[in-house]
C-alpha cells in the first residue's frame, strides 16, 4: 500500500463495489438514504489487563490512552459517517462501526473514576470500551456478559507484553461466545514483535536459507501471537494484527471490513477482507505513516505493509473526542484534598534516548514524531479542549516533556500562562475560545495543574543551571505542580551502561547529578516523583543495597515525594532482551505461567520474563528493603 501507480480500471472496481452495496442497502431499506439503524454494526474495544489479582499489586489508575489514541481516527471517521449519512464520499460509505454517541457535557462531568462498560448501558462511545484492569473471575464473567449482550462483529484488543496472555484468553473467549466476530489485536506488544522486511530477506536475513520462513518477508519474534499461531503454541484465535502507527492502519482495516460485511447478517470473512484490502491498495488508497496489517486466513498469512508520507501528530483527532476523562491522580490535589480529574496528553510518540531496556525508545518505536504545526499553540488548544471536558489537571505522558527541547517548553509555558491568566473571552485565542465557554470552564482553566517527565541529564549537564532554573520557573508559573523523573539506579557500575546517563563528567558521578537535579526542581517549588529500576546490566546485591540506601537519603532530605521501585522485565523489541539471550525465550502467551509473590508487588513483573541479573531472593529483598527504608514515600502497592 505504498505504491503510486493506479489505473482507472482499478479505481473503478472500488467505485463499482461501493455503488452496488449502496444500491443493495437502499433496496433492502426502501429508501435512498438508509437510516443509521440500517447501517451500523456493533463493535467492542478491550484493553487487556496485566494483573490477575489486586492483592498487593500496583494498579494503573489512568485512562486507557493507548487504546483511545489507537481508536482516534476510526472513531472520528465513524462519527463523521454517522452524521453525514451513507454515500461514496464518506469514510464508511455504507455499513459503519457503531461507537455510539459522543458523551454529553453532563456525562463527561459526572464520569466515574474507573470505566466499566458492563455496569452501564448509555449509548456513548466509551461504553464500547471494556477496561477491566484486573483479569479475575468477576472480570471474566463480566466480559462474557458483555460479549453476549453486544454480540460485536469486530473485537479490538490492545495489549502490552505483560497483558498478552490475557489478551489471547480474551480472544479465545470471544471465539466461543461470538463465533462470527472478527478479532483484531494491536498495542505495544504487537508493535515490538512484528515488522515487515524488504522482499529479498526472510526472518533470518538469509534469502538463500534452505528452510524458508513460512511467514515470508515478515520478521515475527518468538513471543508474537502470529508466530505462536503458526507453530501451534496457541490456537487460531486472532484474525488480524495491526502494528506501527496503528491509528491510521486500524481505520483502513475497519473500512475494508465494512465493505465486505454481509448487509443482512453483518458478518465478514477474513478472506474477503483480504481481497478488499488488496482492492483498496490497487485503487490508490494511501495513508500516512509506517504500519503493518496482517490477516490470518485458513491457508495463509497476508501482510499489508504501509509506507506512506510522514504525518503531524497534531493533525490526528483528539483521543478524548469520544471518551470521558475518568482518571483522578492524587499527585494533583484539589483545595478540598480530593484528587483532580486528570487528562493524559502526549505531544510526541517516543523517547529521544535509546536506553537498551526501554520499549519507548525511538529506535524501538520506529522514529520520533511530534506535534509539528505550531506545536505550542496546538497543545494549548488541546489543553483547553480537555478542560471543557472536565479536566482539572493534565499529565504529559511523553517520555520526556517536549522531548527535552527547552525552546518548545518555554513557548508552551508562555502560551499556557497567558491563557490561564485571561480574564475575558477577548483574551483567549480563537482556537481556545471555542472550548472555554462556561463559568466552570474558566474556573478549571485558571486552577489547572499539569505534570510532566524529565531526565537527570536534562536538568544538569545538557543545559546551564541558569537555563534550567528559568525553564522550571516558567513551568511552575504555567501550572506545573508535579514532575516525574527516572532515577533508574544510584550505582555507578549500573548507570555506566545506561544511555540516559549520556553526558558523563569527570568527578561528577550519576548520584551527584541526581541530587543536583532534584535540588533544582525543589528550588522551583515543584514536587517530584521518581522511578527506580532494579535488574539493569551490572546489577548485584551490592548495587541494589547502594540504590536503596541512596534513594533513602534523598527521601530523608525531602527531595523526593514518591519513589516507585520497579523490576526490569524484558520487552520483546529491546536491545537488552537480545543481549541477554531472551528474544526466543520470552513466554508472554502461556496462561500456565503463574504470577505470584514477590513478582506481583511490581508493575509488569512475571516469572520467566524478569531480568536475569536478579534472583527471586533478590526480588524479595528489593520488596522488603524498599518498604522498610523508603517508608510511606514508596509508591503504595495497595489497590487503587
């Protein structure tokens, strides 16, 4: 789908298909413009959880933004098609996925903390999302009820690696409960385990290999569901997989599904969808970005690589357009002490560093993409949109705030400060004025808090201290009340292997840089939360003890308000996974792998996928030592 030569005959085939379906739909409904009820078909989106029990585990309190972002284009096009009606010039020309309606203002302002679609039946978009957080018996029963009630024609599952086994279980249950449902799998785990190679190469990189790869020019890792289905480790429970810039590819896939779906029973066959994807490509359908769609039929795996022009993240639809803001973060307290309703916002897709353990690195994600068109103004407009949806705080989920670019940080903070200090509508930019319309919008805007992530080197050696102070002051004036920073380790023997420690200064070890960064942030009056990662290259019991002790000293000096201990787990696409010989050993698909203490006390930690530098005894030690030394500052393992 990356070529440019299109013949008129190829285009006309697609046009004829659309016309014939519109005519058949009009005939079956008895009207030239078929009503919405005659066009829609049910869909269900799922965020696979990463836990089986809340006991002693750390939950993810935020909104499922990876899923909302992936759905953003498809939801936007479906809502547009619903408003404009059937026709050849709307994205979904006849049948259309039914995402419900956009939440009303009262619904947004009354949204609960955790989204549980099975408890409420309002016909709004975010009731088409199942977000259980925990894969326990109650969630499994609720999931089955949801499938039976909705009978979705398409099930969309997003998963990270620790949730992959539960995603496969969800796919299997869907095939039991709704056999005619197409299952589409996406998310970070699929991004990391599936990519397309140039035509002359096979998975091993040797076109002359005696045993050609059955997946052809696909590079599919051992822990990919596509590889597991091919070699029989799991059954054929997935019909389509989407990797890369999935928001655009998923929309293309859903349009192909809609064009093949039976007009009466609302069912589609994967083989027919493959045919329409081919037809769309032949007819010149071109979408931006880099992505990959794979279809699994009875006799083959079909790959549809997308290599389109680069696109601006600012041009994508707002992820919250169809979804209420539900998360409430205690790090953003309101005047009455309650946690603020907190929206998530990203202005970039990856981290510019390339630490060997991180799945957010640009080298893993496939390149760094950002807001490009008037980025500060567009970001402030997005903030105002979220304020109109009820946001009292915004957390920037970017790996590094504005990719660590000080001029962009200054520009954004200056614009946001001006908007927050506005006293009348004429003071607001027109793009913001369309969102800030009610008195409570103005109150939330003036009291808005935001948080962001930075790095130690960004605060110490990449800029002069005066510049750092100026940027932190600008952030504080704009409403920044929380900064999160990855300490990773306080042991020099460990940090010498970490790219985040990129600027090394003689006589200034990592622990000294960490302390200075925290001192500068404290001087600016901004509280700090931090993450610590155990199990990196060079980790020993001695370095673990050193890190626990040194972080404890930072806590004693009031430099850290929250410390989160984490265990390194292997992400399929990272360099450390390959270096430790784990690429072909990661078991992210077997439900028999039991998660148990001490692993459950850490986010994403499972037996068989944690760092080979740690024994189970080490993990017990980390759990107990951090609880004792860091006390209440340690990120709580109590259920959210």
